[in-house]
């Protein structure tokens, strides 16, 4: 196993024009979203490559808009995996039937390049299950970035480990691994900003109608603002009093506030917030596929550092990302003027800062 320290001065070396490449990024929502630019980067320099991606079944919908079609060349095969579900049903025959089917898909193609950008043992084990060509290489992370999960044992599954900066944006981190594996100069985020979804697919998304939504005379939803207040770690949440103050101010401007949720506890918080804001609603539960439609037609999304907020940012929609207890440099949306990033690690942004940015984005 080798360790690479890639720099922007790396000289590209010749590779096959049509290698078989496997991307191993299993979860979670935000991590998968921030790996999407890798597909565009690979297609830009290797238009004839085969590109496959293995991902947890819950996030397959995130990849489907990039699936190769008659009009678009993107991901050739999406390989679903269900580790989260399987570990709860370990002794059921159907679990093992699905596992062997997944392994058969990984063995169907001899991969020349396997890219593992998660740095976890389970991801490394997937790399070991994949079939490699005679000169196939597995490339992964040699170290963690600050405030990121990482399991050093995963390096045992790599042929090459890539040293990345301690402060490295999630998108740039994947680009470091990819460029090292393929002996490419490092992509410059300023001259080659990341791409996510084909614009025509985003534009074709129809509105999601929810009970309680105000409607215009056309039958379409009146302007609404999505508020993603919930996240897995309480310290990353923006104070409820701030949500209420911001929501009350925005509701006086004619916008309807919507407070989604993902668990019973989050639904209770959503109900509390909505009860303090005129016209605000708590929607029913919705899928990731439906989230695309809801976000695509929102006048604005305001959210903490969580996957659905990042989905709004990668869709190129007006978005305010609020950071309270996580470093902004790690996942901030830097690719569009429609994205405002507020706060930082242990630095909660005030209500007036959010309202100022909302006024600018809603013009």
C-alpha cells in the first residue's frame, strides 16, 4: 500500500480512455450529494469510461438523475446495498440472497479504478468484494479531515492511500482521491466549479402539493419557505427562539413557512415552531424523491447543516445554510451566489443576519 501526497502540480500520465471505475460512497445524504461532482469530473476527462456507483438503498434516488440515458451520459450502473437494513435481519434468508446479488453485481465488471472516499471499514470491505482488473487499484483516504468520521483500519483495503489537508471541503476531498488515482492535476474549484444535476432534469420537477399549502389562482402553491430545523446532533441546531423570530418576520412578507421533520421528536419541534408563526404548516412525511420537488419550487430554503439543506444548495436554489457547531469550510455551498453560508463552529448566527440574507435572496 502506498500513500500519495497530491499537489496541483502533479503531471498527468496516460490511462486507458475507457476504464471501468467504481465509486464507493454508501451514505449519508449530504456525503452522497457532495460526491456527485466526481461523476461530471470523470466524464469531462474520460467520456467513454464505465462509471458505476455503489450506495445505500435509501439514497439511490439521489443518483438516478445522473443515470446514463439516451440523452445523457453519467452513471452506468447504480448498485444498491442495504447494510443498514441487513444488520437488523441478519438471520433471514432474504438478507443473504440480497447480499449475494449485490456481490454478483460487484463481480460482473473487472474494475480498473475503485475510488473510496468515505474512510470507513464497511466501505473498505465493499472495495474488497469488487472484482479488479489485472492492474486494478483501490484508492482511498489516508487520513481524516477535522470533524470527520474516519476508521484507520480502512486503509488495509486500499492499494493507495491519499493524504488530504486537515481542512478540506467534502467535494475537494473526493477530488483529491480521484485525481491521485488517475494521476491528474487537481481540479481547481474556482476555474472548474463542481456540477451536480443536469439543469433540464431539475427544471422538469413538478410541484409537490401538501395539505395546508396556500394556493394561487393558477392552482400552484403560493410562495413558501422551507425551514430545515432538525439535524442528528442537537448542538448543530439553531435555537427555537431564532426560528420563531425569523419565521414571524418572513410571514409578514407574505411567505408561508413549512417545517419538515424526520422523527416523532422532530415533528413535535416542528409543531411548536409552526404554532408560533402565522400560516406556518407542518407537512406530512415525504420521501427523498418528493423532497426534490418540494425544494425545487421553494422561494427559499433555510436550514442547519443537514442533508436536505445541502440538497437545496446542490439543486442551485436560493439557500441559507446555518452553521452553529460544525465548521463552515467542510460543507459550505461555494459554487453559487444563490447560497449564503452563515455561522461557523461554535458561532451561532443571529436572527438579523439570516433575515438580511433572506431579503437579498428573495429579491
